[in-house]
C-alpha cells in the first residue's frame, strides 16, 4: 500500500459540494486533500451515507475517508477508483488487533478494507504515514471496484458472506455471529 504522496497534485476546480468544501478550507489540490484526510483520526462515523460525514465529524474509517476522496475524484475527473478488498488481518499488518485475536485463539481474520487505486497502486489514507509503518498488506483474498454508495450495507453483506465461506473452509467451530463479534472487538481496539 502507498499513501497520499503517490497521488497527482491535480488543482481543484469548483465543481460540486465535495470540491467546494475542500477549496473553502484552503485545500487546493487532490494530493493535499488526501494528505488532509489521512491526518484525521481513525474513528467510526455516525452515518456512512452522508458524503461529507468525514468533514463534519473530523474523523473517519477506511470506508468513509476513501469514499469521500473517490467522490472528490469524480467531481474533478481524476482517474482514481474506490476498491473493496479482503485481506488476512493480523497484528503485523494491523497493529492493535493481535491481543484480541490471540484471546480467541486466532492468528488472523479476513477483514474488509476500502482503499483507492491510482495507476495500479493501492493507496491507503486511513491513517497518516509514520516512522514505523505496519507491514504492508501484500496479498488480498478478494478485490472489487465499488461506488461510494456501496461502503455501507453492500460492504457488510459481502464481508459477512466471505467470513461464512472462510468459516466453512477452515472448519472453525465458531459461528458467523461469534466471528463478527471478534471482528468488532478488533475494530474497537484500533480506535483506542
């Protein structure tokens, strides 16, 4: 995964609600918008279907942050896709989830993650770049381009279907609801 710095600094033109919000706060190019979003804290939003919820609440998840940037790309005619990927989440690529997984005897868990694709590069602005970044997610079990409107119910449904298949293939004795609860506990650990 790469971060905002691989994106082009395409100048923002007033061309819609998303663009106007960025221009009004002095963010004048697409790369700067992605950098700004990456620096907002990670945290669940109250709703996911409000296109500007990240700006209103000054926080976001992989889904809401990347959906906002995809909407901005659409308004600006920037060739950036929104991707839903499923990867094996573990402590090395998602620091903070290890203790939760260990508590339930799991080494990893399939997790749905949204990010951008720009010139065949996976771009993740969920969190800022730091001096000791986590291990890059090199392998995705599933990837699909989605629209910003698919980050809610569609993403959850697809993720749950994938987990159900994973449970069947791994002969895990836990139910889908139990695995989903563990996954929720992992996400809560990331917000701390």
